[in-house]
């Protein structure tokens, strides 16, 4: 099951890379000063403050808003890989916070069709809750104007709170009554307690699973161990000066593969990337597979899941 999960997420990424419009416009992020708000140990209450009913009402919601968790920015901070991490955090923070499934709200994304995730778009405006990394850095540290704008939309400066996402999950407290902002690229040790739920959350839509399994078995047998690498290039090369846009050398992965390959049972390598022409030659000694080897086209996906109509453009090839 673990092998299939890696494969499904890999192919999910492969689909997403092709359904997104080519030549995406570069986002011009305006640099600003570090956020000066006090996020020291003295603000520990702030990090875990749960907005009151009055706070939710003043932000434009109702008394019931405190039983809702939203991620209104979802889809605007990164592509498919980031969205998987953000959606997973949203769901588990809500689960631990006692929020009902129908009250966990975010904009539509390709996961609704790929994984059958329910579509619950935001219906209320809640106080923003900003991810805090390492106790000092927020998702808006390099662009404090965006933080101010988010707070203004929710009712005024100072209505936002901060949270350490790892503590939110590991403490068991979760979140509710806020609109969460962040990337939530957590260490896998943090989400390990939710391993089984995570796998269920990102199981492929049953309508797609049969078609994908059939295509997969034409190139990989049940006895083989599928090893999938996702190598992002593309826009990361244009953001090379940014700390988050490290283009990991393919040679590093090659060295790691060579160290573990002999320990795996009949391993088979598959590569997912937005620049296959550049990375596939590096791994030629492992005869890597890529999405094109499955023989699936955009029409095949739309036939299985009509909701992908218009989103599966560019899958072929």
C-alpha cells in the first residue's frame, strides 16, 4: 500500500504539472522589513489564542464562525506539492480542533477531482492565523504589507494571531475559528501520528484508481519496489536567490539512490519533474520511467473523472 501511495502522489504531481498553464506569470513579491510584532515567549497565549464568538462576529461572521476553520489563500502559495501539505494540515488541525468536516473550508483545487476531497468553499471571513516558523518567522516576514492586508480584510490591524503548526498538531489542540495562512512544510515526524489518515486523505478518486493501476502494471510488476523522485526545476530557477527555491542538484539524488538501491527488492525508478529533458539523462543508469510511459492521455483522465474537463489540458505527451 505504501508503494502505491508514493506512486499515486507522484502521478498526481505529474497530472498537476501538466494541467497548470504553461508560462505562468512570475509573481513579483515586494520585499519588506521583518515583522516587528512581538512573538516572544511572553506572547505564548497569543500563539494558541482561540478567537471568541465576539471576535468572529466582528470579523464578518456569526456566532457559529468559531466552529469553522478556513484557508482562504489556498491555491495561492505554491503549486500542487505545497497544496497537498497545506490541505493535510488544514484537515488535521480542524480534526483536532473539533471542527466538523463540512465546516473545513478552502477554495476548489485539483484534489477535489483527483482524490475526491469534498468541495467546501469559504463562506465566512475569520481572523487570520499566521504560521510561525522557529518562533520568529512568519509566512509574511518578507512581505509584511500582505499581513496587514489580511488583517484589514478580517476586521482591522491586530486581529490576527500566530501559531506554531508543529505544536498545533502535536499538542492535540488543533485550530478553529480562524483563517490559516502558511506553507506548512512540516517534518514528517510531526505528521507521523496521522500517517493512516494522511494516506486515506490522498487516495486517488476510485474512478481514476482502476485506470491508473492498469496503466501502472503495464510497466511495473507487483513484485517490484517503485521508487519515485520528484525534481522541481522550472520557476525555482527564476527564484534562485530566494531561500525557499533551492534547486537540489540531481547528482545528490543519484548518490543517494546508489547507496540504497542494493537494499531494495527489485527496485524500479520513476521520475516526476517539470523539466524531464534536463533530469532524465542524469539517471539513465537506472532506466527511469516517467509519466509518458503510462500511455495515458488527457482524454483518459476526463473520461474517468468528467470534473477534470478543462483542467486536464496538456496531460497528453
